[in-house]
C-alpha cells in the first residue's frame, strides 16, 4: 500500500497486488461494520467506484478500468460540513458525500 497523496483533509492510498474485484468486495463487506454507510456506486469503462460515508468522512474505492485494469485506490476525504453530494470548494473530488 502506498499513500499517494495526503493532506490535512484528504488521503489517497494505492493498493498493489490486489485484484480490483476483491478490493471492492472487501470494502463493501468491511466498511459497514466499521461504522460507514453505503452511499452510491457507479461505473464506466470497466471501472467501479463505490462510496461510503461515516465518521465525518467519505471513503471512495476506485477499482479497475479498461486502461488501468489493476488500479485500486482508496480515497478518504474528511468533511468540513455536512453535505450530500454537493461541491466543496478546493477539493479534488467534484462530488463529496458526507454525513
């Protein structure tokens, strides 16, 4: 695991040597027991993006893709306010879901 970017409110972790589908299944199963609620799932071009919220943060799992079949990123974004899919100025993610 490599922390590819870390800020006071954000961290992106790149997981290597893990099958994207296995990573998605692991986080889908594990995050609810750790206090996170499922928010949404999206996908395109072979990529899966699953978002959970809880503990004043958003956790996104990005896995796979036709150009990046081995990609597994876990993005933690700390909330500065309660939002539901709204823009947060200065964030690299255009949509952040927090509860």
